[in-house]
């Protein structure tokens, strides 16, 4: 309808980021063993909203929790690592 056509694009992107964020949180709450999918969801939220502090925090917590399952390379800086995770989710 007319009201939704007037929503600024930045609001739409923030809402999409929240969808990915809460999907990842739900998987974490349900004790999902699919670490890669959880990481990809948080990464997508960060990609859409680069200033999303809670997504960065939860991504870090997830990496620590599932470190034995995740192929983490400490030699990469965080931007390179997030970029490599983004490739997994596509």
C-alpha cells in the first residue's frame, strides 16, 4: 500500500538485518549444531547493517562456542574473515 512505499530504504535494510539476527539467535537458543548457518546469518545481518553491535557480539560468542566446528583462521583480520563467511552463505 501507499504507506509501505514511503518507507526509507535504510529502515528496510535495518529490518532485513534484524530478520537474519533473530533467525540466528533462535537457532542458538534451540541449541542448533549447525554453526556455519548461525555464523552466516549473523554475518548477513552485519553485511546489511555494518553498525549492528549486537550482531558482532553474538557472532563473536558463536565463534567461541563452536570454535571446534568452525574453520577459523586467526591470521585473517575480522573484515577478511567476515568476507570469507559471506562466501559460504551465498
